[in-house]
C-alpha cells in the first residue's frame, strides 16, 4: 500500500460512514409542544383563556365567556410529531398514493373542497370530508356519529376499500419495513422498535388533537377586545345568537357545535337518493336524515357545505335554513325534523350579516408545519388534488 493510499484510507472510511451518520440524524422527533400548548409532566396541554371561564357548554346558546369541553390532551411532543409525519405520509394507504391530508387538506380548512371525497382509484366516497379543526374536543365522529373516539374514527378511512384501501396487516408490514419508522415509534412510545397498531392510532390522534382553532377575531371579541369586529359583523353575531335565527342553539359557542344530531331535511345533490344518515347506523326511523351538527370554526374555508356538499357557498347554506320547515324534504319522505327548524323569515340583508359574522370564525394561527419529506421515503401528500 502506497503512502498516498494509506493517507487517503481514513477519509474513505469516513465517507463510507457519513451516510449512516446522516441517516441517524435525519429523523428526530420534536421535543417541544405545538403552538398553543405547554409541556407539563411530559405531556402537552392547551393554553386558552376559555379555560378561565367557569360556565360550560351544556345548554342554551353559549355566552361569550362559555368554557370549553374536555380536550384530548397530554400526549407527548414526540407522539404529536410522529402523528404529524404519519398524517402526510402516503405509506398509510394501500396504493401508497393517498395520505390523511388527501381528504383533510390544511389549505382547505382540513376538509378537501369537494362535495364527495375521492378515495383509492378515484372512487367517490359517500359523504364530504369534515374539517379536523378542534376535532380533539368532539365526542362523536363521522357525519353519522358512528365512532366515539379518534382512534375508532381513523380506522374507517384507513381500511375502507373506497377510501385509503389499506389493511392492518399491510399497514404494519409497510411501517415495520421502513428504515426510519421503527426507531421513531420507539422514541415516541418507548420500548422496542416493534410497531403496534394502537401506537399508530394514538400518534395520529395526538396530532389531530393538536389542531386547535380558538384565536379568531370572534375570540378576541369574546375575550374583551371589541374593536376587532365591525358593525356589520356584530350585527351578524347578534342575529346568530337571537331567538329568531336560533343558529347558536345548535352551533353553540365556543366550539360552535352542540355535538348533537339534527334532522334538517337537507336536500341531496341532483340524482342522489336521500342519505339515511344516523338511521343507517342505529336503525331508528326517527333519525332518518339525521347528521352531526358540524362546527362552524373555519367554515369560510370549507365549502361546499352539508354532508354531501349540496350548497356551494356559505350564503347558500345559510339561506337553506330560512326556507321554511321541511321545504326541501323529498316527496314521499316523512322526516322527524329537529324542533328548532322553523321559518325565521330573515331578510337578505340579515342573511348577509350572518355570513359576515361566520367569516370572523376563521383562525389558522396554530397551523402545523407541513413536512417536506416523510420517513417512508415516499413523496408527502400535503393536500387534495
């Protein structure tokens, strides 16, 4: 061996190991809580002025100082960050082309801008994708409230052949075969690097629970900064909370949902049969056409509206409630319409003011960082196509 070769050998050895060193440093989960959360006893907990208010969202129309319901929280920063990576990684889908963000696009209020979502192979889902903002507060999930936890809910789209078309066995196999995910799961959950299904669900639930939107202009007004709303928006808020419009009886602040089921008689898009809604789950005829009351947080970003995207604009959706009790119920259907559906007879100007007010509920200040790459090595899917 020449003197030149002997001198070069250490450099060659170093170059050989550099990729491995770089790979080990490439993926390190965040040790800090997301914006709006504070680290306490190893878990992330929400900071919000609403937690200083003692009145709770139990009944009525919800005052400006109404407190928050219970949030899923206490997840570690590492669990939340792992869930963030998984959320945008198409490795979760059977064909490795879809991520959770395919139907829950951050740029569209964590909905997808479609009346009916598009799943594997371009197949149409049965309903629209609801927003995920503040989903960690919700106790019942899906339009037909068939899931009672985030972990139960996410298994629906993951394994539905029309949506992400995966299976538990393939999901585990793909993640366990990854060069990086086993170590990341061990970092987030401790123990060995053997990934388990419940860890996958927990990580995604942790991330989704961090998607909190409570810093809109309306919230500043509610906390005492009254100059942030103009006269038209305040007028809209007063109409919204009035016993004429009765919007707040179902869309109760501060979440702007009472988390209940309502039968509204919402029309389906042309050519589609009536969606039985909750009746399809419970078999209860009184719940035919019943759906969960959605939150209005970031509602200006999530058009089209209703479970099937029937209304293209927020103004159209608002006007539907002004049309009179049962005016859009299909012939031959006898629905048990919710008691608050009546004929408020609002003027066009009052409808416009309601829209003005609902736009003040927009807040994306805690938008998570979108990953430029994901541990599977696949191209991250950051939104709907």
